[in-house]
């Protein structure tokens, strides 16, 4: 299964660098072909306007065709505030939550267990 994983820090870097290098369309085409796109640590680092728009574009192309897995560092109720752009936040949330399966983990971190 074609899968791509990014921590949000790397995802933001990848978007920014691909735009500077002129390879943004190549990146979009690559991500569109992935059966599973995983974005880890969502909400850890602020997103600039161009990254928000890129995320929306990627989710739009991925929506309804393939799976997207988001592992957030914020509760779902804080995502609008994190994205901090009402129209873009609505569009992103619509694509992520329309047919979503949510799993909320509870308890201590497994990293703390010996």
C-alpha cells in the first residue's frame, strides 16, 4: 500500500521547500497517488497561510479517494483556533471529519512504561 508519513514539522518544510524549488506540483501529484497519507503531530507548530492552502488542496485531492490519518496534539475542538482562518478551517475540517473514524486515546503515555 502506497503510504506517505510526515510529522507536521517535516510536512511544513516539504511544502515550503517544494514551492521554492519549483517542485510543488510534483509533490502534489505524489501525495495524490498515496493510498494512505499520515500527518503526525498536527497542531504542534503554527502554519503559514501558504501551508494552510496547500493542506486544503492536498486534502481536497485525497478526499473520497484515499485515506488520511491525522494524529493531533490538540483536541478537535481547538482545530479551528489553531488553523486561525475561518473559511480555510471550515473547508479542512469538512474534508477531515465528513467520513472520519475518530479514536481518542486515554491513559498514560506508553513511552513512560518500563
